[in-house]
């Protein structure tokens, strides 16, 4: 969990950072957190353009960034750097890092891209840049202090005067990720985080507003055209302001921070889950981080922020948030903040720290002590899941964390069921069951002890399935049980249930079916039970199934709860709301999309159903006079009426039917006398438009179009809501039409050269004359283009036409077209060249400047067409020239160029790369193992794999195969020998690839056979291998504790005195430390004609022996014979998490020491050894 929990910090608050007399050092934070998110102003790193101050002075404080980051690294703390607002020398908004233009192009963020590149080059892990590319005076790079760089903070703050549109932010991501679209003109050596350090991780700016509307993510991704970041990043704050009417300000004292269970689970989960679902649908596998959450702690006579919680509640809420958000798919979470920005202010976030600020002596809050107890108790443990999740009343939560099957920590707390805030709820003498536990310590966080206080609890029925402990007092403050056992004590995990989205049906409908989704990760769902919590009477059928049938419904609001129980008795519940309304489409049928919707034609249903209007009555009364919405008559180009007198928080709803899923252009026709007017459009409760800033017209009757970013709609029936975020606008209509991306459907580049003279023509990427294009992004492997011969009378000599690629540094690589294709006629012909041809010539394909067509002497005259010049073969092909990228500047030349509007390819024919197949490495297995699963890897970079086929190619006998039509194959063998298998994969374009792998079933069942033919003292030494070097046989996360050896008597006619047979160990120290133990003292059963394992505790050998430096094991027959047929096998060090085999089936390579006495006869029979399984 230490890798999950983090905190936001500001560098200037730590003693060893800038102030030698401050109370706190970086080590204080490391006792509670191993991840920090470092808020810092950009101008503290770069106060003037290209003047980098990694040690800088600001307001009398000196910022030693290098030293601070180094110290954090030494304490094992990982760092995410967030350089905040732009410096004064950047000409953009106080919030937006725009140094030129409007912000709608990547090149408008040149300085930001440059700064992030220089920061990543310095603090990232890689280095390797030429010094000329480093703008800092000391030329330091690759310090490996910081690996995570966040590009900005909360770009979607839609309450600001200036809104940063999602499409602009998408282009900003292109610039800051790897400099795509940034014109460097030789003045900017690096641009973007990945150019600074390709191994740095780009964290997208944290998106605010308690979960993110899909619309912002959609529009951001659409604008960037790719995933230009590595990690999705969101913020959420738990407060109850959503329970107050729209437009409430200031909020009353009752508005404050809620418990995380109420907000995250009962109110805000759907918002966060929506981001998780968007990720799964659009960017599967991309991590989601929650980089801000927290609570303020200052209340002044009832005046406080809307995020206020008492100090004890703050501490409790923070601890409980971490496992709660981990459960719903967040992969890292950061508390906001370390120190209060202002401990005497009731403004939002001013007192959200776990330390006070200088005004109160940097007081340590309860939360700090609590969090040290949490980190030091579960920090090294892995998250398992929720064992108890909100069960009972008071409801109990228990989360399980583990190191192994026998080492588990449980985090427990209780609270009043469904309460918004903590209220002191407790459960005295709470009994907790943990089957088979044998020891249990209770860790209780306190307000003055780092790490909490630990006490041992008595266990009832210790070691049994019924084992339990009694916690003296379970409360809203989480406590921890450190539980151990001699066998697996892993706890059952509670099931998951989702009762579904809230539902609305329209009267006269009186029935509906509610459906929940439930699963159990470590068992099965055993039962369902639905109950009605509120609303008019309803008839429920099938209440004990996943699908609840409701009938007899009347107008009103209903709440239903489903409780799911798993096969171990764990319960979990969820609620869903149902509304039955009198809503009807005003015109008798739903508005169709695509189409135009007149604003005045909102649904029937009245206040709170079809609309929300703050003032009763239709004051204008020109249309629908019985409604409360104010509607005025005025003929115009779209209709005769419009909605007027709009107040903040009001809304209108429309029943719509979307014809087909896709992107649409949303046009809101409005009039606004003043600026800063805003509205948003929601579909079924989800924001599809983002916050739209309405154009000022200076006249309430002058209507203009306001075009939103492209919105994504799904086919079918929906409820569309227009919500007004400000007053002072009129609405005439809403229009949704299919989104037109403006891409032409035809055309090509037509080149004519009228002479035979040498001439060349350069073709740049776009009108911005970008000189630094990364054509390798996404793994592209080929340079390809289509050619046609436009005039038989001017047939080109393809052997004298050259194509060159030139990079930013004027390195050039060329090919002759005729070397790749000569049969080019009137039809379009593909020419495809591996990019390795150009990289071998020294071209830096991640910084391409232009391509060049050259007609060598006697290459012309010619009349040719070129179309769809592209870099392909990867996940993100880049079109240099073609239908999707048709505006290319070019140099003046004797070769003329015209752009034909038709006759081209109409788009690049789909290029298909065959799937990549790795059937897995060759493997050798030995008895007792008889099965093996080949964990294959099949990737199709430009499609999907549609089929798999495994076949056996060879082997001594046919074997049993499981999964022959899936990616992974399980093989079961019963005959020793070598077997070969082939995996063939086919993609959705019919291309196939194959790979072979080999399994060897090896009989290494050998052992050491010893005959001692005289009554004498004889020894022989066993070295690990021929090198005879020392080995570390104990180390691991959990160290080995025992030496195991298997013995067997093959000849029972000659006795062995086991007390005189000794095992001696010797290290490689100087002098050598040696110790021995007698076999007879450790035998637990008679060794006769079966293999018997004898275990020697390492602690029984002399303590001086260094088992991390063990050189040899010696068998001492101290007059234990004469005897014949002693077998020795499977010599292994065990008991930890990394067993070490000295000799056995898994490691048969031992050698004996020098010349063996003639009284000892040693042999290595090939079969008949101990059947110890191979190492796990």
C-alpha cells in the first residue's frame, strides 16, 4: 500500500529544503507516505525565458530543488512534479501556458513544452543527450530523482472567466507529451516530456469536479488524435453541496465535508466509476490516479469551508478513503495537503493539511499520527480487497491486506449506516473471526504516537476454523489487526454489486424491471434480496433474483435496495432510484437527432419533471401560457419563439431519439447582452457538452450560434437536459448534426517536370512548416506512398527518381524509386520502404523536417501522381500527404505541383501488419511436474486476432492438449522426451503468423549413492557447481530457515549409525566457519527403503557460519559404517520465499571435492531419486 498512498507537498515548507530552523524535515513525511506530488510554481524553476534556476530564490526563500528531490529519493519517496502557473514572461492567461496564438494549436505552447523537456532531461532516469540540447548552464542530466511529470493542474475549471476548451487542451497534450506540432526552428533543442526523457512518465493534468464528464475526455482525446499521456488524473472532494439548490451562495453552515463512504459510495461513485468505464472503453489499461482529496479543519463560530470536517473526522476520513478508492479501480491516491496554506482562513483548502502553517507553529494534526500508523502497519502489505463492506447497522468495513497466506493485516472501522458525517458511533467488544489464526496484534492509531500503539489480543479457538478475537472498541477511527497463522488465513472477500443507473419511466407505464450486476472474486454469489426503501407502494416480484420485476407503480419517486450474499455469507448492498413521471414529448413524439429542436418545445410534465423554473408563471405568455417557463414571440430564421428570463440553475428537458451512435456537432442558438454566460447540455444525466461559454451579442434579441466541441451520442431514446449555469441569456434552439471533420474525399498531388534536367522539390508536413515531426510514434516501421503515371507520352524513368527524408539536423537518407518498383502505370501502385533504410543512413526519424522528390539528370520529363504518403506499421500511422492531411507547403522548383481535387485514392487502403506471435520460451520440466502452460503473447498492432491454433509438430508420443484454439496452451505429458508445438494466429484481415516452442520432459531422477566399505572416518564435500564458489542460500524478502535433505537405504542388510552420520556446512570466510549436525538427532521417522526428508534448522548450526556466503556441504561418515546403498537427494534450503536447491532435480550440477577415499564409493544413478517437486 505504500505504493498506493501519497500526499501533495510544497517544497518550501521543509527544513532541509530551505530553512534550517523549521520544525519539519523531509523524513517526517516519509514516515507516513512514500509518494509525494510536488506543487511548485513554474517561475521558481524558470524565472526568465531559458534561464533555469534549479536552485532559486523567491521572496527571500532559496529553493534547493536538486537537494530536496535527492533527499526524498534517499528516504524511498517517489516524486510527481507539478509545475503550476505560467511565469509573467509567458504572455498567456494567468492560468493557461499560451505563449503565442490562441491556444488551439500545439505550437501555442512552445515554451511550456520546452520547459517540461528540460526538467525531464535533468531529473528523469535516462540522460544521454548531447550537451548542446541542454539549456541549463551546468548541463546536468539523468539524475533519476523524478520519473513522473504532471503537465498542469485542473484545465477543466469551468467556473473561471476563461474556459480552456477540451480541444485546446488536447493540443496542449500533444505539445507537452513529446513536442508533436511544436515548431522549434533550431532555437528549441527539446520539446515535450518524452523528448526530455523517453522513460519519463507523463501524468495528465488532474481534472477537477469530483469525477470527470466524459465529454471533456472525449473532446480532449479527439483533438489530440492519440493518447498523448501515460496516466489519467482526477480530483474529488467529499462534500454535500449537491444537496442544496442550484445557485446557492453563500452556502449555509450545514454545507460541509462528508464522510468518504457517503460521498464516494453513495453519491460520487457513479462519477468516478464513469471515468473508469471511459478508460476501459477508450484507453484500456491506462492507470487512473486520484491526485487530490481532503478536508479542511477550521471552523470559526459556524463559518467554515464547504469541505470542513473536525480534526478527528479529517483523520478518520483520510485513512478510510485510501481503501475505498482502491476498491473502485483507482491505482494511486494523493491527499491534499501537507501543510495548511493558511491555518487561520476558512477558505476552501486553506486548512486541509496534516500540519498547520507558521501562524500556529506548524502544529501537528491528528491525521499525521494516524497516517504514520496506517503506513507503518500496512505499507508493505498488498491490497486484497474488502472482507466486510458496509454490513450491519452500525455498518462495518473490514479491508484485507497480505504478505502471504499466513501473514495478513485487517483494517476495520464502523459508522452509522448511511450517515453523511461521523457522529461518534462505536461498537463495544466487537468480535472478529479469522479462521486458523494463531496470533493477533491490535494496532490503534493515537493522536500523539508515531506508528500507533500495538497490543496483543487473546484468541478464542486459536488455530481452528472458528478462531476469533474481541476488539474492545470498534469506532469510526480505523484500527488494524495483524494476524498470523500456520496455514492459510486469507479472508473471504465480499461480493460486488451495482444496482444500475437511476431509472425514469413515463406514465401511463406502471411496470419496469430493475437489474443489478453482481460478482464475487473468490467464490460465487449465493443470493439476492431486493427491498423497497421509500416511495409509494409497489408490487415486487422475483425479489430474490438479480432482476426485480415491479408493477403497480404510480407517479412518484422510489428507492430500492439490493443486498447480495456470497457463498461465505458476506453481504453487500446498493441502491437505485426510480422515478415515475407524467413526462410526454410536447409535440407527441420524441425529437429526432440529427435535427433542430426549438427551445420552447420542451417536454410536458411540469416543474421538476420537464423543467425547473425559479419563478412561477409564464410572464411573457406568448406560447404555452400554462407553463412556468417564460416564452416570447419573435419571428426569426429558426422559429417564432424563444425562451427568456433565464435564471442560474434553471433547466429544460427534451425527449430525444438518436438515429445512430457517433460524433455530433452541437449548436446552441443564444442571445446574451453581457459576456461570461454559460450553459451545459446533459444526456441521461451525463454532461455531453462540457461547460459552454456563450458569445456576447450585446442584444437579447440578436441570436448567434455557439458550437460545442464534438459530442458523442449513442443510438436510442434519451432525455436531454439544457442546464443554465448563469442568468442573463435567451435560448432559441438546439441543433445536433453529424460531425463533419472537414476531411476531403478525393484528390492527389500532381507533379510535372518538362525537362530532363536535375531538379528537386521539398514537401513539408503542414502549413506551419513544422521541422520536427516524430514519424516513429506508435511504432511505425514503413515509409509508403502511392504512384501513378499520368501521361504515357511522358513516362517517368523510375530509376532516376529519388525520394529523400531529411531530419531537423539536415541528415539525409535516400532511395531510388526504381529499386523498389518499376511497373508503375495509370493505376495507383504502392511503394513501401522499411524505415530502417533511412535510419541506417543516419536520419533521426523522430525529428523529421521534410521529404524531397528529386529528378536526377535525364529523370524527366515526367507527369506523375503521388498520393497517401504515410509512415505506417505501428499503432498510430502518420499521414504526411493525403486525404486526411492534404495541405502541405512545398519549395519552389522546376517541378510543378498542382493539387487535383479528384482522381486520388480517396484514402489510404488499409495497411495490415500480420500479428506478432510469441509462443513462449522453450521449457524443461521434470517429475513430479507433468503439465505445463505456454503463456503465449499475440499482438496485432493494426487490428484484432480472430483465431488461434496450436498443433503438436513432434514428440515421442501424442500428448494431451488443452486450449488448442486459445492464446495459451496447457500440455500434459507422460513419456520422457522432447516435444515441439506451433501456435498459428490469424488477424481480422486474414494475415497469419506462427511461432514454435519446445517442451522437454526430462528424467533427472538421479541421486547420490554412497557405500562406506570400512569402519573408518571418511568425508566427501559437495560443491554447488564446478566453479566451487560461495552462494547466498538464505536471502529473500523472507529468509530461508532450514536445510532439507532426503535420505534412503537401498541396502537394508548393512546398518547405518545415524548418530555418526553428520552434515557439515562451511562458509567462505577467512578463517572458514564450520559447523555440523548429526542426522540421527533430526530424524522423525525410520529411514529404510523409502525416501525420508530430514530437516536441519539453520539456527542449530554455529551462529558464526555465514549462510549468505556458503561454499560447501560435507557429508561426514564418522565411523557410521560399513554400509552399502545410502541414497542422498534433494538438498535444499527452505522456509523463506526464495527456496535454494543445492542439489536435486532442479539443480543436478554439483561436483565432489578432489580425490575420494577408496573407502568411499560414490555414484550418480540416473533414476530412482527422491520425487521432490521442482521449485515453485
